[in-house]
C-alpha cells in the first residue's frame, strides 16, 4: 500500500475524529445556504431598477419604477395606500401589543398558584397555530360574533395584536429569567411597594427586551399577509403584501419590486435594531451570558 496514501487517510481520520476541529464544512454549508437565500432577493432588487417593463430580463439601470411618473412605487396611489396601511398596522400593533405582552410575561413569570403551567401552554398556542387557521378563525369571530367591529382596519389591528403577543411574552420572559427576583425583593426590602419595584427597577432592566419586542412586532406585522388578507374589507384596507400578491396574478411591473424592496429594507432595519441595540445595552451586564434559544428553553411550562 502506498505509504503516502495511508498517511493522508490516517491524517483525515484523525482530523475527523478530533472534537475540537474547526467546523469548516458547517461554516461552508451555512454560507452557501445564506447565499442561496439572498439570491432571489438580489434579483428582485435588481429588477426594481430595470429600465424596461420586463421582470424577467435585465434592460439597463433606471429609477423610473421608483420615482418616475405614472406607475412607480412612489407615485402609484394604490401602492402608497398599501404602504400607509402596512405602516399604520405595524406601528399600532407594536404600541398596543408590547405593553400587553410585557405585562403578561411578568404575570406568568411571577405566578406561583394553580393553573400556571396550563396558562404558559396556552400562551404558546398562537406560535404553533397555522396562520391560515388563525386567520379563518378570526374571520368567523368578526363576522358572526363581533359584527359591530366587522372587517377592516380595526379587525386587522386586533388580529395582528392577537398573534404577536406570544412573541413578546417569549422575548420578555427570557430576559426575566436572567434577572431573577432578587432585585425586586431588594427594592421591597428598601421600602418600595411591589408596583414601585416593577416600575423603578424591573422595567428599566427589561428595557432591551422591550425594545427588541417593539422591533420584532413591527417587522412581523408589516410583513403579514394571511391575517391581513382574511380580515381585509376592500382595496382601502390592502397592505403591501396583499398588493404584491394581487399584482403578481396579473401583469405586474417592476414598481412592485421597488415597493417590495422598500418593505425588505424596513424589515431588515427593524430586525437589525432588535439585535444590535439590546446587545449594546447589555454591554457590561455579566448576567447576559445565554442565547435566545437558551432563554426559550428556560420557559417553565
């Protein structure tokens, strides 16, 4: 047997058996997956700058479908109305759902009585329920029970708040588990009431989680299609995802790609802020040693 081949085979076997080896294969696979995932987005963004009307071939560079006259992203009244509706839903959802979710997370984390475990399980139901089921169920609720509300913006807002609260609870509870109850007990030992301890001590410590909840709720709301579609009333309550879907079934122009690019940028900025700002606020906080996955696994169900 060739000694060179034997040595190479033994060297590869030793490298493969080494538990401390660098995960080059995993890193390569991860970057290939990221590149493959970003490729459709890059193509869509490139089409938005197309000079011609085609959405399948490149015809030069132009801002015509962004700011040009006629059917452009920033001049088409239907697209602008859809953008306004999406932003309105996103802002209102995060401002309403975040305080409710934070209060619910504190209540569930501090609850020590009977029914705590079932309540924690019920809190996760919106996370595991298919969005199609949630949307159709909400449609039945507003058309058969709460007919005074009916379909439209108000129903869409209630639906978005309903399915985003669970995300806020999970994020906030992860932070609560790292804080513990010692700080509240210390504040009460110094004369603070339970409410004062929460307001002056606990909520400031929950600041990074609250900010992350705001950003993630906003990004989730403006990107939602199923709930918004089920609870929409007419063209005046269309959101950008709904408009993109409707246009894709007809003869869309690159202005749809331009509007989709704007939505992607808003979403990416929101998620980036949700990741970066809490880390900056956590700097120097040695209690923040776990990951989001570990925080989620710590949920006492």
